[in-house]
């Protein structure tokens, strides 16, 4: 944790981490073959982001640079798209099909203008409904419709029509969509199969990303709240000087810091109602826990022996932040029962 606390690149690491995906979740989707194109892109982009973090933290990850760069370059970063997720330049035949589809779709505007001039109606629209084009005409204008317009659906204020010419456009566009979907699916499967070979490497990436995230947060919290590095010893001791509760100290303006010395292995704690007994117990428990997970502790100094178990029974119904003790809450509940 000290490595992150003394790291001058904390802000840069935080900015990069914000764009780093959840490796474990995405990896599970990919390796169980329940992923889409965005998941594959996110995983590859995340590896590149993690590599940048590693350069700032003296860590190292192993991955296929060419494969990862190829995925980021050739797969779209857009979310929830069923096709057109392979970027231009990867497959020439695919690019030609997309260009032909775009050309066909561009003729629809010309077709719309032609129909307006043909039947002298200004508000004819060719609309796309579920990937199929229809001619939308107001019912007030239907007396001008010629024989070439074929009624498809009638509503209260307008009707949908088609023509042989528009049907031909729809057929060509659907053919293009089928070819695009087929080719893009094969390309996605190709990249997915390549990724499958590096299952263990991505697990390591997820583990390292999680560790960096956790210890960077530890470092920031410790710095912001004046935590100190504990001394872990092999002795049977628990000596805390000027300790404080990490949560209540942030909320209450006046929190009296206190010591704790358990050299005699046992302590009887007594005091009046709302004197802070529960807070004191929780505070020592949190200090012990923080020290054993590699975090600095809320105290001026701390010498703590190895602890393998924590037992601390406190009523869950108190509200220390609002100043209501365990006893106060229990009496309130009794009165309202």
C-alpha cells in the first residue's frame, strides 16, 4: 500500500482505472460464450489500460500485443449493436457490401422526392420500421394515389404504402444485412477463439486490476484521514495510541481520541449510557481488521500481534452517528412496542 501512497502518479492511475472494465465479469461472459462485440472490445481495451497503469506502478502483465491492438482497432466500441460492429478496413469484401447498402439507402431520398412530384403531395415520407421501408401518406391525400402504390397498413390519420421499386430496395438491403451479419459473426468468432487461448492471462489481469484498485483506495483513504502505518509483531499485544473510529470521526466534529492496551489479555469495559462503549469496541475491531488486510489504521501509533479471529457482539440497532446508543434504541423500541 505504501507504494501507492508515495506514488506521484495517483491522479493518472485513478483516471485510467475509471475506464478499466470489470475483467472477471467480462472474462466469464467471453469464456462461457455469452458475449457480444462490445464485451470483446472492452476486454482488449481494458488490457491496454491496465498496461498503462502497470507502467506507472512498476508492475507487468503478459498479453498478445498484436491480438489486443487488432481487436481495439477493428471492433466498434458502441454498445448494443447487432451488426456493423466491425470497423472499416479489416475486411475489403465486407466494406464493399456496406458501401453498396449505403448507396441503396441513399436512393431512398431521391425516391421520396420523385413520388412527391409524381402525385403532387408535399408530405410523403419513406420511413424505416423494423428495418423495412414504407411510404407514409396522410389520409387526406389518398385520393391522389396512383395504381402503383400498394396499401400495406391503414391507420386513423395515415396509411403505409409500398411500390415494386421500394420492394426491390428493401430486398437488396435485407440481402446486404444478411451478408454483413454472416461475415461479422465469423470475424467475431475468429477473435473470440483467439482470446480463448489466454484464459489464465486474463485472470491474472483481473486479479492485478482488483489489487491495484483496492490498495490505491486504501492509500487515498489513509492519506485523507491521517491514518498511520501499524507495526505488526509476533508478540501477544494490542497497543493503540490516540485511536479513533474511522467513520464517526469524519462525521462528528469533536471525537475524543483514546488508547487501548491489552497486554493483560482482557479488559472489562463499563460506563454510563451513551458513554461510547460500543464505539470503543467497534473502533478496536476496525483497527485490528485494517492492520491485517494491509491498510493503515486510524491511530497515532499501533503495535498489534497476529490476530486470527475477531468476536464482537454488539446490538445492531444502535445509531451512533445520530447519537443514539444501544440502550436508547432498545428503550425506544420497547416504548413503541
